[in-house]
C-alpha cells in the first residue's frame, strides 16, 4: 500500500476536514489504523446514478474527498447506478420520479465516467455497474433482502414521512432504493461510503445490511451540500445557480467571479484540491488584510478552471476577464452570427435578434433583459424602445456580463 503519509492521525486530520459527519468516528479511526498496520488499503465506495448527462461542481464535493483517499493510498470504487437509476433516488423528492429509459441511462453513464476522471485518478479507480449484481437477483433473493428492514424504519426517512403524512403517493418500488444501495455495499464489502448529508439514511442502511450479512459494517462519511452562486439555495441546474463541469473556461471563470465573498473559502475547501493549510492561510490573509477578496476569488476561478482544463487556459481566461470586465474591453474570441443565415435583415427587431442568436430562450425573456438594461450593441444600451436596430457588419452584441456575439450581415 503506497500512501503519502503512513501516520493514521495525519490521515484522519486530512480526511475529516470538510466533512459533516463520520459515523461512527471511533470505528473509522480503528479501521484506518488497522489498514495502515496491515498495509491494506481501505475500499471507499461512492454511488452515482446517471439520471442526467452532466454534473456540476456541487456534485464534485464528494469526488474531491474520494481523491484525497486515493492520494493517501486507498482504493476508490465508483458505482454507476445503472440499475438504481431505473427507480431514481427518492431522497428529497416530493413525488415519484418518472423512470428513465435504459438507453438514456447508458448514455448518461458514459458522460459521467468521462467527467469523473477530471478529478479522480483513473489508474486508482475501480468502476462498477450495479446492474451486474442487482439484475440477476431472483424474486426469492429480493424477498430475503426486503425482510431485513421494516416499513416503520423506511418511513423514518424525512422525505417518505412527509409524503406519507401529506397523503402523497409513494411507489412501493421506491422503498427498495435504500435496500439496493445498501446491497451494493454488501457486494463490494465497502469499508467507507461517501455521500452528501441527504444520503445519510441510505449510507446507514448499508451499515445495517452488512451487519445482517455477517460483515464488519462500513463507515458513513457525509459531505456538505454546496450552495449555488446565489449563496442561498443548493447548487442546482433547475435553479440556474450552478457551474457545470463541461462549460467553457470563460463561462466557468466568469461564474466563479460571481460567487459571494462569504462563500469563497467554502468553495476552496469543498470544490478544489487546495489543501486545508492553504485555505487556512487564505482565511487569515483575508482577515488581516494581506489578501484582497477580488484576488482570492480570481485564484478560486483559476483553480476551478484548472481542474477541468489546464493552468494555461485558466490564466488566459483570467487575463481576458480583467480586460473585458475590469477594463471594459471585449473578448478576443466570440461567436459570429450571420443575420442573413438567421433570416433577419440589417434592421432586425431586437427581441427577434436576441432569440435568434440564442441569447434569450424566449421573446418574454428577451424583453425582460431589455427592461433590465442588460443588452448593449457596441456598448450602447438598448431598451424596449429600440424595437428595430440598425446593424453594421462586425457590430458586437452583448447580453449580461458574459455573453458576446459579433454580427455579420
């Protein structure tokens, strides 16, 4: 077993940083010490259901913790829940999920694996699909598994309890989700399972099932839920407060610069590989006035872009950001839109133009952007009074802070 530090106390300090809970912590310490004494890496499990094609950096919080385990010499096991995704995790849901088609699950799974290895070391990652062991289960096997818990215990979950008390429908198949996730831990003989705080019930089910199957129960390590760019709600695509791991470097850096100052250090700690000593230094530097919040946030933007691209691109987009947003310049590169190809004249209606180039998803949203003063042509603000605009070849259309387009006749 190769690791950067064979001292259990140091490993515990590194791995505990940024977690919400380690259940139970004394058992984790014993497992870790035994692992080092026996030169046997711990088997660290993380399950991911491919219910959508892309992930955002809120999803990467547990991946960064997994990478810490890898760097300390432990084995990462990623479970692609191609079978559990057929049910969909009911955690936090107010209604039953619609089942996904198998082909969509497999397509999503492919993109997941590509994105995972932007953070994890593929040479130290074991990838498994839980259909491998869940699909062959007979009905008798499923009855045996179901007998290991009770309806009363399943209803202890907040989301189930809430839906039950409100008379909302709960599909019987949804009760099987925690059992299926827990059975994954039995098959893999997991030592530790990672998950967000919303996964606590499912992680503890894994402990319970392992004990029922005569195994040493896994440790449940929970990570915080990362707030989105609004600084209030959890990061979510539906709330449009996210940074996607597949976004362009310019967009990724620009969104990073909109993170509230009070959340900068939390993002450093949870969404980057920056070590806790460096994060502590940044915190002290901000408190003592040695570091300006703008400079710290720019470093955060560079760190985030570097994870998914490289240092050179991170530096380039920072320089462009300074020139465009601090010095009021325009980017060197931007998409070009030919009005003729879009079916527009040289004097288009501005609302139609915004929709045609994709800077507004609808005419209503285009009008809202105009009313808010977020639309400029060659740095001249446009509003709803500009029903038609005269466009010249090479004019620059700007919407909001980060959308630029060059108009071609």
